[in-house]
């Protein structure tokens, strides 16, 4: 069973999120994968799509305005333009401006999942 805001625990278990993150990063090319706290319903993505979809490195022709979201894992997949690199500072600001808390940025290094905390997440701890 997935956790929802209604049961008081909006966060997916870390192990579930990690497994999903590895799978997504292996399957999808030219993406950035983020864990964003509070993404518990499909309408949550609307504000994030508006803010993040405007960033210069986002390929808004993929997914919905360049953003795919999984409410079960709170993972946000951002489609990147070919050869583009995502800017952590711009993503942090856009997600925060949309009213959500960016927590971690995922990447694969030698087939292993690496999670990097966003600057705003480090400050709030």
C-alpha cells in the first residue's frame, strides 16, 4: 500500500524510492530524476510543471511539459534537451517557488544509485 497525505505519512519508503530510481535511470535517457517531498497526488505536478517546464534545459515536448511524476515514490522525472545538463540551483528555486521541497537528486555512477541533497534540503535539516 502506498502512503498518502490522508494517512499522515506522505513519504514513500526510501528503499522503494531507491529501487524505482535505479529502474527509471536505466530505462530513460536524457533525464534528471529528483525526489520532491509532498508529491502525493496528480494535481501536485501542475505547479511544478508550470515552473520547471520553463527552465532552459527542459525538453517540454516529452512527458507532460517535460515532467513525469510518480506519486507512489515522489519521484519527479525531468526530460532534458539533448546534450543539456540540468542546473540544480534553478531546479531548486523552481520547485520551491511551486510550493514543494526538493530533497534529493539521483544519478547512476558505475551502475549504483547516488543521491545528492539539494542545497535547500541541507539547510532545513
